[in-house]
């Protein structure tokens, strides 16, 4: 579940719970013993009571009954008049137990009494004095007004209740949504910029995306921008240093090669082995400088890849054949097992360099008498066509914790894959940069049955991907 959804749901739930708790607390802490009708309603009820007593004293039960039916038709109030002994004076009967109890209480206390009949009705009983001093109790049953009743909003009909609850919940939801969006928005923007930085775009900054915010999240974004700027400066300095050193070393190496040729002509046979060693190390140093220049050029952003249609099958087959020719001189071979028809777009020089580095690295670490197996397969994954190039050797592999580090420049494992094999720690780094420039990925893994596998994944050309299946 995303952070935004968590914040939104928690805020919304908390708001609804607070509203519910407030409604319950208001009901439980009500200061009145019972709900009361508005003052003007009580005045009207008192007037009806006096008129009912006068009608009874004037004409008895019959006149009283006619008057009470008139009151019900006029105002919708169901009214009854009780005598001092608790008897209903109309003689029609039908009085409820609650009405009789309220009448008795009024006769005893002489004070008005109110009782809610949840959720929509209320009983009110009040004392009435007759013209001759007789005492009566006038009891009415009438609807509760809006907002009355033991739980406030729960006193109306179901439709009104649903509308009110929906209005409260939706209003709270809207406010919580806006608040959650305001809180989480900088985190989402920071994540987007972090992804850009992780993909190699060190110029990405989160500050312009935050606008004029001045809170802690904005401060975190500014701190991130400072960190990204420092990393960008350090990386730029490192690349510039590698490039400058590599350029500066090229001239002494050229002079060293000339001096080596002169030394061969002037020295005797006894110096031949030492001079050959100097030539070998000079060639290795020259190769490493070339790789450094290539790596620094790509990391410095030499510009977009010049895309052109490229036959991956032909390129992989050519690299495998060249590597096999070199490997046979070392008692090894390179075997192309599968090679499906695949096309992509990109720079042939860059991809050839990437493939050659992987294959030659596998040959270098494969045990004598074994074969390096190369495969190319094409297929569709999630609607997009992908080409997979696998290079597997039978060597000892690398420690699991080093699998993610072997694509870093100058990284070497101190066990089987060390300097004695002739590696400089730049080949796989160059491969990773070249593949990434083409929108692909490169991974490495130790195989369960022994050996080491490097797999390169590249996107296929759209028109080619649409027509291929695994």
C-alpha cells in the first residue's frame, strides 16, 4: 500500500471516529433530563390545555372529546386530559401506560414533564388549573423537531440520516485527501528525482518541483539537492581526472614503444626475455588506457547513441567466431549454441565492444579444455520485445556478495579472477555502460551446477518485436 493511501485512510478514519465519539459524548453528557419543545410550542400546548379544561367544565366529556379532535386535526397533536385521580376525562380510553404515568407525576409535582419516544416522537405533560380551582393534567404526543432526540442527527427519518452521514463522511474524506496529498506530494517528487539520479542523471534536482514550500519536507528536498550536487561534482572530477591522466599517459607510452624497438636492435639475445616482458606490460597498459578513455567518454555523456538498424544475430555470431579463434590458442573454445533472428536499433561499435568484453572475460576465466557457451534468444515480455544474450563459462564464478560489484570500474575479485588473469576491471564496466545506453540491462549469476553466467537484455525493434514469439 502506498504512503499516500495510508495517510489518506488513517486521516479519514480518525476524522470519522472523532465525529462518532463526539456524537456519543454529546448524548451521554446531555445536561437536560429530557428534551424540551421550543418555547413557542410550549406556549401553544399550554393554551390547548387551558381550553381543554374549560371545555370539560363547560360541557363534560362530550364537549372535551370534540375539542381534542379539533386540536388533532388542526395541529397534528394527539392530546388527552386527565383528572386528579388519574382518570382520562373523555371516557374514550386508549391512553397508554406512559401517558398515565406522566399524568400522575404532573399531579404529584405540579411541574411539566417531558419524555422522548425515540426516534421521532415526544410526550409532554403539564398541569392545568380549572376555573373552579380543579386540577388537571394535559398530556400531548407530538413529533420531535430537527436535531432533537437522544442522538441528535439520529432523530429524523432514514433518508435524512443517510444524507447527513454521507455529507459528513464525504466532507471529511475530501479534506483528508487534500491533506494527505499535500503531505505526500514532496515524497513522490523526491522519489522521481531519486530514480533519475539512480539511472545516471546526476543533474536531476527536486527543488524546482517543490515550489514555495517551507516545511520539513521541503528542507529534506533541499538537502537532497545539495547531496546530489556534491555527488555530481565528485563524479565529474573523477571522470575528468581519468580522462586527463589517460591522455597524458598516451604520449609516454608511444615513446616507450619507440625506445623498445631501438633496444631490441641494440641488445643481445640475453635481453630478449626482459624486453618481451616490457612489451607485454606496455601493451596491457595501452589497452587499459584505451578502455579508460572509452569509459570516461561514455560516462561524460558523449551524446545520444547514433541509432541504426542492427542485426543482433549477425553481430553475436561474428563476435563468437572471433573469440573462438583466439580461445583455441589457449586450449579453450567458444561455442554458439542458439542464435535466433533478432533486430534492434543502436550503435554496432558499442554493442560489439560490450559483447566482446563479456566473451573474452569468460574465455580468460574458463578452465583449459572447456567451452564458453553463447546463446541469443528473442521473445516478447509484457508487450515489449526483448533479446537475451547469454555467455556462460565453466569457471569458479565469483562470491555472491560480489555479483553487483563486478560491473564497477577497476573492481576485481581476489580469488580466481585476479590480476594474474590479465584483467583490468574495466571490461564489464564498459559493457554495462554500453548496454544501458541502449536501454538494456546486464546481470551476472553463479550457476547451480557450476560456472558463471552473464546475461545481456536488449529491447528489439518495434516492428520486429511484434512478429516474434519466444
